[in-house]
């Protein structure tokens, strides 16, 4: 049997809690940064593409996920995308190398597109690099770019 009670200012729910709406808002005015004027405080949002969004529209200054020293935070399936000025610590070296190589590929594709648009030859720095599977041992030999010497 389920029950909902108010105990010392706390709503206690026995059983499952189902929210039939897009947002869960959290707001404790005494903990707010006075410079954060966000009207909404959307902690969790059911996004329009059936996604779970934490800190929708950056309503909060930051998001912190705490784990015990002996615990881990896991992503099951999917990909982690890091945008902006993101600082990452304690990633496995293989993961960092994979991210850097994927970023390099993306940058080189953009440079090649610009060069083609301008009618220039494709960049000499563009060479295919196989991105290793991060579940295997990594032995990467990065090609050295051939930079032509200026003609005098």
C-alpha cells in the first residue's frame, strides 16, 4: 500500500513517485547565488526528444555529482560529449587519446571544407588515423606532418 504524508515539512512518499509533467524544479532561496537571476530552477526536465536533462537552460550555476572514493559514476551505453571549456580529470589515457583524435578529425574536416571552398589543395596535415578501440591495448604511431619548405 502506498501513502503520502507530511512529516516535519517533508513530503514522505511510500512506493513509487510518478511526476506527470516535464519539469522537476528545486528552489531554496537562501541557497541561491544573488547574481543568478534564473526565474525557473529546473533541476530535471523531460526533454522534447525523450531525453533526461539535468540543469535545464543552466538554471543553476553548476552541477556536482558526488561519489564515495570506492564508488564509480558510470555511463552505460552512449557517448560523453564535452562542450565548451571543460576540465576533465582522471580519465583513462585511452579515453583521452580517443577524444583528442576524434576532435582532430573533426577540425581537419572543417579545414578541408574551407580549403575546398577557397579552391585550395586539401591540407597536407590531413591524414587518416585509425581511432583505436578503447577496450584494447593502445599503440599509436602518430604521423609526422610534412611541411613544405618555402621556395626562395
